[in-house]
C-alpha cells in the first residue's frame, strides 16, 4: 500500500525541484488591515493619484472575467473590466464590481478557528496556523487509521486553486471528492456529451434564432452569452424563451411561454416531430455527420404538436411555427442548452433531445450554430485514478469519477455503506446551503468525526465545522493560469492585488502545510512555489505567461473558428454525432429520448422552483454588502391570483412547508410566475451567524427541496418538490 | 472651438437590470453602503399586462446634468455648480446639508452622504475623465447601455447616434434640459 | 435662591418647570443621539423625503413668529390700541419662536456653521433659502429692536422698528412660502399659492398664540383677567374667527385644484391628505381640531368667552402644527421617479430622535418665555 502510494506520487512529480521555503507568502499586518478597512471606497482624487494596476481574474462566479484591480496605498478601491478580455465583452457585472467587498467585508474569515462548543453553536476560539494545521493533520490521520483513507471525503467546487485541494485528496488517498457538478450541470454534460462527444458552445453572437429553456441568461450571467443574447446580431436575432417565471430574460425575449415545468422534453420532441415530418432537417448533414436518424423517424411519430400541447401548455400552432422558424433560420439557429440542468429526473434525456434537435438542423460547427468548445492546453500532471472505488460508485449510470453525486454520496454516508466516511474536508463549497434537503446534510455532518472547512466567509458549512481555515480571497493571491473554454478560448490568471489580509492564506499554502504534516511522500507533490507552478503550466508555450503578464489574458485566436471538426472523429463511440446512442442502449437506457411526465402538482400545493439573480452567485454573494444592498432578503413569489385566493397579502410573512422542511419568509404576490409554482431566491435564510446580513433573513431553499435525483448522471432534481403555503 | 458638453445616451432596450452600473459607481466613487446611497440606479419599470401576457423594461438613470439645473438654482451657498463641460458638481466643503437641492431635483438623483457630510451625486466620474477613462457605469455595463461623449462634437458617437435615432429626455416638461438621452 | 423658594411654595410652578425640564432633557438626549449616531441613523428622513418633521416644526415656529409679530404690531404699529397690551409679550415670543425655529432647522442642517460662512462669501441670490436666511436675519434684528424699544419705552424706535419689522415679516414669510412654492419639481407646492397662504396662516398662528399667552399668564399668576384683557380676548376671538374663516377658504381652494382634472403628482399628494396616509392628520387635526371646532367656538357668542377663545387657540395651534407637517410631507410623498417606478406613495414617520428634538424645542421655547415672564417686566409698554 505504502509502496503504491509512493510510486503514484513519484509519477506526479512534475516539477522535480528541491524543496524551497515558501517565502512568497507574506502576512498582512493588523495596522494595515485597519487602515484598509477605514479607507475602502475613498473618493478618487483627481490629483496625486499613485495607483497600481494589477491584472487578475474575477473570482465572484464561474465566468472568471478579466479584471484590472486598481490599488491605491495598498487598498483595492476599484475593479475595472480588462478590455483585453474579449470573452466578457469588456464588462464587469455587479458581482465583479462588488469583489472589493470580499476583501474588506468585516464578515470575512480572518484567523484559523477551532470550535469549542457544540457543533453549530458558534463558539470558536482563534488559533494559530500551526495549532490548527496540526489538529487537522492529526484528525485526518485518525480517521484514516480508524477507517480507511477513503473515510475522508473532500468536498470542493471550482476555483483556480481547487486543483491543489483535489491533488491533496488524491495524495491523501481518498477517491471521495464530491464536487458541485451534481447540483448543477451533470445531466447537461451527459446529455450533450452523449450526442456531440463533448458539450458544444452555442454561437449566440451570430445566431439568428435562439430558443432558451432552463437558462435565464439575463440573470444567470454567462459570458459572453448573456451579452450576445442582447447585443449580438445587432439585437435582431429572435429569442424564444420558456420559463415558468417571467424573468428578466423573458422581458428581453421576443416570445415567452410559461411552460409547464418538466415538459420541455415534450416541446422539443414535438419540434423534432415537425422538422422531421415536414422534411425541414438538413439531409446531407445528417447523412454525412450523424448516426441513428433512421431510428428517430419512427421514434418521434407519437410526439405530435397536438400531443405536446397537452403536456407543455404551448399551443400546437405555436410549436409548429417555432419549429418551422427554427429550421428556416438553421444553421444559424440554436436550441440553447443552458448550464444548470438540475431540474427534473428526466433531465439527461431532455438535454439529449435538445442536442438531437440541434443536430438534425445541421447547426454543428458553423457560424451561429453549435460550435465545438475549444480550449488552450496548459501543462499539468497526469491524472491518477484512485485505488479505492468511490463511495457512491454505481449509483448513477454515468457517474463522474471526479465529481460524484452529492445526493447519493450523502445517502451512502448516512447508511455507512459500503464503508464509513467519517472525515470531511471542505474547500470553497457550501453543501449545507446548496445540497437539497438540508436536514440530511446536517445529519451527515453530525455523524462525522471531523470536519474542516477552508473558505473566505463563515458559510453555513463552516459554521458546522470543527476547524475553519481562512483562505486568502482571489484578489490577494497569485493563482495558476486558468484556461477558459469557449468558441474563443482564453487563458487568464491572477496577480495578487494586495497581500493577504489578516492571517488568511492561499489554498496552496494551506495544502502544502497539511501535506508536510502528513509526511514527506505527500509533501513531495506540493514542493513548489506558485511561480514555479505557473512556469511549469506554460512550459510548452512561454508566450502564454508573457501575454498574461502584459495584458492579463492569452489568446491563440480572437475570431471564432468554424468547421474545425470537418473530417475529424468526434469523441463519441461512432465518431459522429449520435442521434441514436448505442452506448445508452447497451446500458439499458433509452437510446432515443422517451417522454415521461414528471410528477404533477397535487391539489392545494405548489411546485417550488429555484433560479438566479444577476447580482448573486449561487449561495456565495448574498452577504456581500454591495450586493445585499440590492436585495437584502428573499421572498416567496406566488401568482397574484393564488395569493388572493389564499387570502395572503403581498409582503406578509408566510410559512412554506415541504415534506422535508419548513421556512418562513415574506410573500411577493406577482404576475410573474405560473399559478402552480412558487419561487424563492437561493442563498438566504442562513444558519451561520458569521454571515451577518443573511443570517436568519428570508428562507433557505435547500431546507425545503427534496433530494430527488436524475438516474443517468446522478444530478439532483430540484424542481420536484411540492410545498404548502400558509400564513406565518 | 466650442466647449465640450458631456452627455450620455442610453439604449434601455439593452438593459438587463443587472445593477453592475450601480455597484461599479459605488466602488469607484466611495459611495457609502446602504440602500439609499447611490449615484445611479436601474428602475424596474411597471410590469405591463397580466399573466401570461407580460412585458417589462428597465430604465437606468443618474444625474441628468441638466442644462437648466434646478438643484444649482436653489443651492443657497453655491455648493452646487457646473463645470465648463456641463457636469453638475457639488463642492462638499460648501454644502450646508439643507437638502434643498434634493427636493428641487425632479429625478431623485441626489443623496446625502454621511461620509462626505454633504449632498453627493453623479459627476460623470470627472476624475476618471481626467485620466482618459470612461465613467465607471459606462465602462462596466455588460451590454453597453450607456454611450458617453461630447455632444458639442458633431463627430462624436453620442452626436451621431442622436442624429440617427429618436430619443427622449426624462421629464422634458420640467424644462430642466437634461443631458441624459434615452433612445426610443 | 428666591426662585427656588418661590418654586417650592407653588407646586403648580414646580410641576411646570419639571415638565419643561424633562422636555428639554429629552430634547438634549435627542440632539446628542443625532451627533453620536449621525443624521442618517438618527433621523428618518430619506433621499426621497429629505425634509421631515424638523423642517415642518421649523416652519411652525417661524410662522408663529411671523404671526405674533403681525398681530402684536396691530397695537404698536397700526394703532389698534386694544392690541397694545400684548406688544411686549407678543414680540418677545416672536423672537423666541424664531430663534427656536432656527435651532430646530440647525438640527436638520448638517453644517449650520458652513451656512454662516458660505452664505456670505459665496451667496447664490437665486436661492430662496439664501433669501430666507437674509430676510429672517433682518427680521430678527428688527424684532429685537422693536422689542427693545417697547421695553425701554422708546416709542419712536419701537414704531420705526415695528413698521420695518412688519414689512420684513411679510417678506421673510412669504419668501418661506416661496422656498416651497418655487420648486417646480414638487407639483403640490409649486406656485404662488404658498407665499400668500403662509401670511394668512401666520395670522391664525399669531392670533392663537397671543390669546394663549394672555390667558395662561393670568392663570399662572392666579390672577383674574381685568376688563381690558377680557375685552382683548373677546376681540381676539372675533378676529381669530375671521382668520379661521379665511384659512378654511384657503384650504378648500388648495384642495379643489388638487383634485380637479387629477393633475399628476398634485392629485396623488392631495389624495394622500384626503384618504391616504396623512388623512388622520388632515381630517382630525387640521380640519376638526385646527379649524372647524375653534371656528364653531368662536362664532358662537355663548362660547366666545376668554376660556372659549383659549380653548379654540389651543386647538388651532395644535392643528397648525399638523398643518405644517402635512404640508411638508405631502409635497414630497409622491416619488420623483414615479414614471419609471411603482406608483404608490413614499413613507415617512418621524424617528424618536426627531420627535425628541421637536418636543425639546417646544419646551425650550416655553421655558425661555417663562423665564422672561418671571424676570422681565412684561406688563406695561402699552399706551394708556
């Protein structure tokens, strides 16, 4: 066993350097901090400006927009969009602009903390890094000794330094990394991947016709799509938008249909029906580039627009018209697949149908269509498959080895089978707030022997941990180069705008320190500085680092490339676009998407749906002072007529009850939602008093939503919970 | 050669109501935290229709830098003034905090800053202009709703678009002669 | 020492000073809280309703001052001999209410000292508030001059100062109306109505306060009203009925144009008064207590007794306090961005600190007046 470990580690020694001290990490002094806090937002003075401009990359959400941090007297006072960062069209959204507050917010984590009271009671004592790290290492070893190394789970989500956390998990010897994908886009990746061999990028900028369902691009901002949706094609493109809510995307759409939740598949199948029946598909494309069209023809026979109308509540006439318009606009027409797809237990098949619809109109790899997602290769080390099997192995047909499935994983931890998991390391993830059925998450955590969370704020998960380690924010770190894929891929990175405040440390440092404490074999994998790591990443192309330092970004080309896959094999088993999936058939799955109706709303109840606002990123930014000012509390949206029927007044407090929880929040009677649905913004109703602005304010959706799951990808299904509403 | 006269032209059709402009402005200009403290805003216009036939737009705004500014007229100490380029300014040292300008402004473009101990408002980011930068709200906007420029220069982007497209100003009937132009 | 001894001998007086002392203490605590917590936290005014109860109370005080000046000038300046007996008291209270009013406004202003500096070195002559400061400044000087003349028996001086003061009062006060009336952004205020209305309503204030000081002076001293004072009270009552009648006329003609044709913003503000958030203030305090009940008391011969006039005066003064409040708030209650925002009225309710300052100011004013009554020869000065 030990031998195996060292062998694997040796393979991972990608920078063979002698161990050198970590001199680069400085500690912000207290005085500086106080001055920084006092001076934040100092009004700019026209004269005598001694500013430093630092290239970095926004860390407020997944888009990682290019940023120029403006620093004056050691204080970051403004983040400007980096005009070189084409992907974001030179913008920085509200969250990006609020990033300064992630540094100077009094609520940020400042020192390592060790729990002294009961878990969740909020009694902490400040500890030195040495004490905290010694404790974490000792407890991890304890769990490993008592159970196995797989007895420690590693929960994390995306970020430039997540890689080191995952590496640490690997070196520690646990296969149990649980990432955010199964709360987000796992089914999307699966559905599109099964068809295209990868998840393509819709060329929104050049598309003439876009259909969006399950993607609220005006609020759930994705670059460049959110921008191109509005400004692309001179604003002339047509947008058909399906959503149970009248979102800001609906407001921007040419047509909005409050589709019956979960019935998108019926709508898409009916569109395919029309296109196939009326011969509007791209024949030569289908012949040359696809497999399985002949199976599709009989398959869609029953899915007439008239049938779909009864399912999705969009008239047959409109479905026909939209299908014809879509086909006519093709190939510059996309059925936009969105990102988060954790809606229903039919989601993978629904995304499959979306993909098939795109395929049959032949929009693959052309201007305004579905374009292969490109990326710029950076050097990294080989991935080593873990030697234990994952705790949640076999729970979903195509489970991601790296991401796992939160729902299944948690269930198995609670069962204690096939083996116990008693240690929990968390980095930059907040499962208490984000995994449906909060009660279960808390139970899972209650059975842990040890929990350590690394974060920048006292999230609900940190609040229930034993040790909390303060990470430096993205503006205080030198980070690895990071490739962002898309039609025009880009590499970005982060220079530290200031030194870390308080005693916060970059994650790499934290991992290195823990690794040291676990032994030399583990530390070997971390024996490098960030500068060395950056250099290593760009060894094959030093121009990357040069460009990053000069402009904050690196591009290989700045105009979209189309047709790059002509004559190439795709990453599907057949090497072609797969309308019919042999692989699915082999695994006993429907090789072509078959419609099944999702559970309907019982009388007297409402379906709770979740969504996004442009100023919040999942559950992470609601406590940001700038953003909290925009929306200090979430509300329960209920259709005005339903509110009248229940005698509930706008603004009054209501109790929302599901099978797994109950929350109290204010009612917002609105026309903007289907009468059978209710909606609440994510990220409020926190249990952590360390989040002073959202603690106990509004309601927490994770407390209400039941943990349904999509069986193919293991993605959760968040729109299958029904709630009762009563006055509070 | 005429003086510069700065103006902003807004294409509200593009506005996502994402509040980027508001936060950018707050950070750039050190606007104190608090919901009431802001120099620019995005108003969600009234919802049109009833479910399921709905429509809604949003209107960003800020000080209109009026040519005939009521705020400037009523300020007892001359704290409110205008730059040669037409930017309506507040000299915070002269402001006595009577808030008369706030009652006089038909656009609710001013707020009282506890930090400055004076009334505060949009300056078109004068200090950024001096550095050759665009106002923060103009620069940061995802869909570039705002266009900033010198309206006295016939070749400027703002002049050209105002020539080409119809526009309106807010509360034209007040005679304030605003320099924020909303494209129709 | 003597005062203390006197106080203990008279429990009523002790209670009165106790009440005033408490009020002033509350006011001081409120003022302290403004300085400690900052205006933004201590006051409930917002960016949309920047003027709250402190401004309306300021208006209430300076209107009172003007009214007192106008009414008490009837004797010294205009030769209505009956009114000469309230010359000193009236002018003294006019000074005190004006000064207290300035004090209240200073609490709303964040930099009263800067005002003193920049109003002089960089005046903006197009600002009604600048003129307000200038005219009230002149008015205050003239008031003091007239009062000095009255106290020292310099009749000529009193007359000259009084005449000028009268004109200053009219100018300053109509200009105060213009502070609101020249704001074309605020449709409810805008126009020439307010400058005129302010003068008229000042007479109601002045008349009522004059009656009150006469009556309570006698009561407090345990004296009965002599025939001269009784006669004065009855005349004052009649005059006050007339003032109230005209005021009602004014109120009616303020409302009708606010409703007729539903003029934008003006209509919403008027409706806020009639049926909206200010309706209780309007109907109960302004209309019933402030005008109708006093009017009924005063036109009825049976109730137009010195006591009746006093009761009517007390009710009118209370009503007028609310009138000022409603005027100030109604002018701002409609959102300036209504066209882009959601229809609906803004909300304002005074904070504890604001109410504390108002209460403190009222009691401080009464306290100063009481002291003056105790230590200055307020009787006399009138021609016999």
